[in-house]
């Protein structure tokens, strides 16, 4: 998990290498504050049910990508979530709802191939957007 920056009291973390739900849960458990998580991407035909294990500190899940509906179905009635059409919109939406003391965590629980060449390209784009806030 890579710390990207703190902006207006919100800490931004990059965990784009978390391309499976279990890796995302590990990232969620490593945080103690409220998290706005950015998730979704290319569907590797995995179950996302375990994402609910980490919902206690999820303030909101921002979901975009090819598997967004599948993840939203799992989170429905379990935690607050929002669907976004683009990755950039996801990061900006997370930034708008984050409050002092929160963290924004990119931890997709999915591969990046629906929008990016690989997780590294997604990581670079995330850091670019966050640094431009």
C-alpha cells in the first residue's frame, strides 16, 4: 500500500496491485479510519462476497469498471456505494465525499484490463489525478 498524499486532511493510498477481493480485504483491515474505497475493473470471475468482511470501516465504496454491477450486488444493503462511469470520475467523487480524517483507498479487488493495460498504468493514473486535486 503506497501513501500518495494528504490533501485537506484526507489521506490517499494506492493499492492498485490488490487485484483480488482477498487482497482488498487485507488493505481494508490495515486501515483504522473511515475509508472511501475505489474498486472495480475487469472481472476475473471471482466471488466478491468477502468484501463485506471489511465493510465496518468503509464509509462508501466507489465502484466503476466492467464488474461494477456484480460488486454493487454484493454490497447492496450492506454498505453505502456509488457507481461511476469512468475511473477519473471515481477518484473525483471519492475526493468530494471524503472528510477530514478519512482515507481514500484505491484497492480494486479486480484486474485493470477493462480500462488499463495493467495495474501499474491504473496506479499511475490514480496518482496523477490525486496529485492534481
